[in-house]
C-alpha cells in the first residue's frame, strides 16, 4: 500500500492533509494518515473535517482516551502511523523536523522517504517543484521543501534570468515583506514593521541562502542577496526584486517569459488582500498553488539589463505543490508528472 503520513495540523499540515486526501485516487495514494500531539477542543472541528475526507488520525497511546473524550477518534498510534507509512511529511514548527530526524526517523526502516517543510536547512536535499526537479532523479530518503518565500525568489530568477536552461543573472536583490502571522495563528502578530538582521553573510537572510542552495543543485552559482521585514498583516507575503542580467532584455521579453511559465501567475491587483481573497474563493483550502504571482503593473526594465518589480507569495501554496511533487517522486518515479496533472486546476494563469 502507498500510505502518506503528515505530522502536524498547522498552517501547512492541515491544507496538505486535505489536498492529499481529496486527490488520493488521482495521486495513487491508498491511505492518508496524520499525527496530532495535543487534544484541543478548539481544534476538533478541523480534525472532524479531515476525518470526513477519510484521513486517519494517529495519536500517542497515552493520549488516546483524551482525544476520544473530545470526540476525535484515532485509528493508529503515533509511532505506528509513521512506521507503516510509505512517505512521511513533517509539518511541525521550525527546527522540530531536524530534531525528529536525529531522534526518530533515522532509526525507522519502513518509509521510503521523509519530507520536511520550510526552514529545516540540512534536513536533506532542498527542493522546489519546477526549479530543481533533477535533484530527486536519484532516490532521496530525506528532502527539505523550500520555504514559500524561497520558492518565490527561485521562481523570479528561473523565469526572468534563465535562458535555454542557463543563468544570465549578474546579481539579484530581494526584499521579502513577510506577513506577521497566518490567519489561523493566535500569536506572533507584530504591531509595527519589524526588520530582520542579515545573519547569513553574503546572502543576507535565509531566503537567498536557501535559493542559492536550490540553484547549486543544478550547477549554478548565483549572486543573490535578500533582506526581510515583517509587516502587520495576515494576508500574504510580497517581494520586491531587482535582477541585473548579462545582456539586454526588453519589457516585452520579460512579460512574455512570465506569461509562458505555467507555474507562475500574474495579477493586475495591487493589494495582497485582493489576491488573498481570490485564493480564498477559488483555491484549494484557500491556497493558490503557483510558485509566485507577478504584479504586472510593477514590472519594469530600468536599463537594458535590469528588471524590477513586485510579486506576491502564494500563502504556502507553492510549498504544498512541491510537497505533493516530492511525494509523487517517491511513490511513482516513472510517471509522477502525469500524476501531478490533477492539481493543474489550482495553477492559475491570472489572479
């Protein structure tokens, strides 16, 4: 049996469980299971909905009765759920995935692979769908899915600064304007813009560091630097970018490249709230799965070789898409691309 187990029901875990459960037949998944650590009255409605989608709940043996008392019925014990899985996707908070790998995953023989979300640098091969698919050509037992803003930076570069599979990037500069927290989160909000330190040497923040690592897997050494600032909103991240290329490019050429890439979306909307609203109404679990959203009125060519503009980051949807792709690569290495076509309706041309 092909069983996919997701650990965590937070801002990435919950929609990922729902996505895999809803499309399990098309994706060739026999069963979707998920772990939850803490039995909370306030969480049981989302657990009920996941169970209704035929996902199976796994909890620690000592907490089994606590979940039942809140009318959340487990099917498997926590460790059993992981051991019987074909693929395990860790969606726990930052840093926990690395701890889980050292403490637990490396001792388990059953699963074909383990996938960690976001800022788990060093967990395994870093991956973003459509950016470095070749990194999974050989079976990888441990895979790190790039963060949503790293996906965005990589998509900007791959779309505008590559030609014939080769980079033309002289240097890239990015400012990541990060939402303070997700709508589903109770804490972490900030009352005013808060800047992040440049703790990653020549890369600035981890977003450029991770994007650089992505491109290294396809043999490219790129000069990229990112800054980030957290702003008091819960809608979407956005990125300002400046790409200086070797050789000239026209605005028409830049726009044509953007529109030719099926993994990126475009918009004429100038507020993240409006793009977020579109995702809420038309996405899966409110998520747009595109790697990034180019804000077309902001795209400009300042001199023959410099492209500037803004993009919106698609609210963790890009990470969900890459998680599904990495899962399918492990389950169906020969025809994974065909399996992924069932998610194409959530890749929008225009937002």
